[in-house]
């Protein structure tokens, strides 16, 4: 009876050690990424001009090149990064006042490693004008730097 208890204890200890080892080795993939949000000036209107979100060391600038910014028209976008060595950049687009889903656009690098480009199309809204939030996410190393830009479109 005592040998059986030791055997069960050893198995439980081995399973626990394997579980801890697995968490240590793979835990970084399950835990939320280290996010650094940048602040954008609230009076910058991305539908009219390029806007930049920054902190003391880095910046993300977003520009919608196609004007006017309207729904159901392909919009060319450009992102410029400052002191962010991004491996990839995505733009998440979602409605502010109305849930329209989350539209994710993978941006492509240009010949300039700090510049990324892409195209997005805004969904049409039955209320006429829609408020949108575009979140630019620069993925680098084991962290993400992000910036939120809001704008309106018809």
C-alpha cells in the first residue's frame, strides 16, 4: 500500500513538473503581448490629413491617401514608423458608435523599411455618417506598438 502511494506521488510530481516546464517554454505564446500604446492629438482629423501618434521615443503616422474618405471606395493608406523596427504592421478598423465587425488589413512594406502601405474599404452605414477607429499595430520582437486614430466618413 505504501509503495502504491509513493508511485502515485511520483507520477503526480512528474506531471506537475512537465506542466510547469511546458508553461515556461510556451507561456509567452499564451500570454498577452507586451503592448505600447502611443497618443494621438485628438484634434487631428485623419480624413483630412496625416496624423501622428507618439511618445518620447517612437511614433506611428497614418495617412489616408485617397480623398475624400467615403464608404465603399478603396482607400489607399500609408503608415510611417519612427524608431519602431516592425516585422509586420496591421490596421484594425471598427465602428465607434455601431458594431460593424473588425476588419483587419495586413500592410505591405515599401522600399523604405519604416513605411508600410495598404488598401481598405469602409463598409456603408445606413445612418449616413459613420465614426471609425483605425488601430495601427506594429509587431516587433515580442511586443506590439499601437496607435488609435478616429475619423468620420459618409
